């Protein structure tokens, strides 16, 4: 809790704080009070953080519109918080163009990032990144999508190409398969299957998946 200024610089100075709000007034208030206490201590100690907001996962009364519910609670959670105490960026489920654009337009000081969710196809990963960026996202935090790739370094290189507008999603899938072929690595799926979009959003959202497009 207490240390000298020179000790304060030791170790990590950036952490992740996660919130899950479940449309329960008492529980959600306790959750927000705990985040407020963390935020004030972090600001006092010069500890930076980014904020992950999960979709509701244990609701007695699920919100009718999950995307609107999450956006609204992000806006309320950070209302009046000064720059010094704000998260560097957000990590949220990607709910599609309308929800992303609404959040970004409401508060242009927020850097909005998306989480990846289930592995899916290569096209799922590249398309989600491409579309989320198009509508205002500026960070992508992929875990399983990278972890499950046949060759993680090549996969990340092609994610970068999509993020930097050097490739379209389908083009990146084909290029990634070409890289696997040059490396002598057998892909998990045929190219035609890996070019299909199989999921609409992250599996963390509890949303249903789209059937594959043909």
C-alpha cells in the first residue's frame, strides 16, 4: 500500500480491470463502487489500467437490448471521471456497426477496443477486425483467435495487414493460407471453408451464431 517513489516505478504499471453488469441494481452498484475504489487508488499511485466490460451473464432480468445496455453503462460508469482516472482504452464485445458507432460518437475521447471471443475461421477474425475498425474501434485484443491459429506469428502479421488497410479480409485469408503452404503447415480447414463467416459476435456475448455464408 505504501512505498517510496523510486519503488513505485518497479514492476508493471498497466493492468486490466473487468466489469460484468447484470441488470441488478444492488449488485451492479456494488460492482461500480468497487471499480471506483480501484480507480481512485490507481490514480493516486500512478497505475494505469484498461477497462473490460463483459456482457451480462447471470441475469434474472436480462436487458432487452444487450448492446444498448452495455453502451449505456459504459457512459454512466465513466461520466465525470477526469482524464487522469480514466482507462486508457476499453475492451468490449463487438456487437456490430450500429452499437460501435453509437459508443464512439457519444464520447470521442474513448479508445474503444474489441475482444475476440471464440476462435472461428480466419475470415471471422479478419472480418471482425476490419469491420470494427471501420465503425470506430481502435484496439483488438484477440486471445483464442491467435492461440488457435496454425502459425501464430503469420496470423498476427496478417491481422496487422488488415488493421493497416493493406489487405481486405478475404485477401488476408488467402495470403495466410499461402504463408502456411510456404511453411509446410497443413491448415485446419480448406481455404474455401476458412473463407466463410461463421460467427456474428464474440462467444462471450451469449449471442447466436450466423450460419456459414455460401
